[in-house]
C-alpha cells in the first residue's frame, strides 16, 4: 500500500462525506410537505437538526 494510494482513498472518503452532508442539507431545506411526500423524516425539532450538524460538519 503506497502513501499516495492511502491519500487518494482518504480524499475520496472526504469528498463522499461532503456530498452526503450537502444532500442532507438540501433535503432538510425542503418544505415539510415535500419531505413527507418523498419519505424523508420531517424534523421540526431543533435538537434533531443539531444532531445532523454534529455528525456532519458543515451543515
């Protein structure tokens, strides 16, 4: 395992985490009615939203 390969895998993991966090932010920004229609859990609770920001930095 080369150092460059390890760095590449780490970079790919960071990019994937960023894309996932961005997707969650976009879904959470939709109106509650649309979230419900697509099956996304509607969270009116501020604690639940803060959990996403804790788990997914940059949210």
